[in-house]
């Protein structure tokens, strides 16, 4: 059995990076109290800085009032101690995309939190079933995959593991919708819906550029105008992070075969440390 939405007051978030801080922010702006945890205080403080910057931008766009932004800030606590998540009613893990790290976190969360608390993972490609097997309550483990940037993107992918209960799935949808998100549901297969389709699209855009099909600008312009997407594949890869794209594509390649083989230029860019917007250089230059 898992707690229902009406019983959720405090949300735990494991990870204070781009995704974790974004999840903490949207939960707080939706009225939940939040405990955001990372392994070092420096990372927690960076998460708070990201939240402050994001809230300030939303206030500047008149999407939030100053008082609403201040109230959201007041609702978020930061910690480096996983035990501080003991009183949370749902926990969303947003740590790095490494299976053993996630399994270790879930095993610890299994010990720390009450048995009826849902444990969600924000993984974009890894098996929810494998993550859940690190716990004694796999029925309460579900994928809640937010899109980046979390405060802006409307969609959330709910991923159903082999032993995920119907109650946990229903809670994942209801909780996400309470954050003003729209959900879709996917079985626990590599890449789910979003990255199974998105990553080969990005990968092929990189190949097309590397093979001289068109300039990077024309590849992106062609895809934006031809398919009505807000960003072309190369620009989007820069915004996601080329290292993140490579890791996701490698996972899909391992699971699904050569049709997902990472483009050579993607690997070369990552090896050179040009990871996109976050490093200032990817396929494009950023200030």
C-alpha cells in the first residue's frame, strides 16, 4: 500500500543538480514542503542558487509574483543527511544516471522512510525494475521522469516497473498533475517513450552535420520549420548536455543494438569537454 495524494505534505528530493533543484522548485511553488538532499553542502547551495535564479526569471516574466516566489523559497530545506528525508511522504530521486548509485540510494531510502511512502526515480533511460529490486517494496517504486528544464516543461513521463503497483502508478500521475504537469505512461523498456525516440533523432542530426549534409544552423532550422519543434537536434543537444546525450545513447545502444550507436562526433565533443551550454561550448558558443 502507498500513501495517497491527500496524505502528501512533504516531498523529498535526492539530488540538487539541474533536475533535482527543478523538481524541488515546482513542488514548493505548488504548495508542498520540500527537503532537498545532496552529498555535499556545496551542491545543495548550488541547487538553491539555481532555484533563486529560476524563480527570479519567472517573476520577471510575471509568471509568479514576488510573494509566491518568496513563499516557495521558504518551503525548501536543504540537507546532506539522507535521514532528514524520514518524514517525507514521497521521495523523488534525481541523482546521476548510474545504476549502482541509484540502487544504493533506494536501498538507503527503503530503510529511512516509512513503508507506505512511494519512492520515485527521475531516471531517463535506466530500468525502474532494476532500481526497485534494491528495496523491500518494489511495488512502491515508480518512474516519474520530468523533462528539462523542470519549471518550464509541461510533460512528465510515468514509468511502470515490473512490480510497480496500480496505487503507485495512480499516485505518480496525481502527484505530477498537482505540480501543473501533464503525464503520459510508459512501460519499463529502454528509453521509455521520450528518450527512445528523442536520442536517435539527436544522434542522427549530429551524424548529418558530421557527414556534411548541411550546416548545423540549417539542420536545426530545417527541423524546426519542417516539424514544428522549438529547437533543432544540435541546439537541443547543447541544452541537454552532450555528456547526458552520450550516456543515454550508450545505454540504448547496449540494450537495443546498433541502431542506437552513438555518433562519432558526439563522442569526440564529450572527450574534448565541450558539453554544450553548461560549459559554454558545444555545437554552438554560449556566453
